[in-house]
C-alpha cells in the first residue's frame, strides 16, 4: 500500500470508529507494523498542524482519535 493510501485508510478507520482506536488495531487493519504505523500517524499529525487543517489526530497513550482542530472550532464559533 502506498503512503497516501495508508494515510487514507488510517483516516477512514479513525473517522468510522468515532472514538479512540488502539495503535495495534490500526496497525493490523492497514497491514503495517506498530512502529511504522506510529511514525505515519505522527507525520500526519505534524502535517495537519502545519497545514492548519480542520481535523487533527490526538494521541492518547497507545491509541489515536480523530478530532476537530482549533482552526475548525474558530470557524464554527
């Protein structure tokens, strides 16, 4: 799976679950080891912040959660 497809799969998993998802579960779902999955997610987190995106990924211990960002909150009011 290419990196963009992997990132899209991670976004879809986090969105569909609607809550925090354990890193090992994400790794199994995308067929990538946990260490690499964690790196991909941290890169996504950094990029979302740099691009001032409307969503962010929050890391909670050994899980992740898709959440609206401060930028989106400011627009929504």
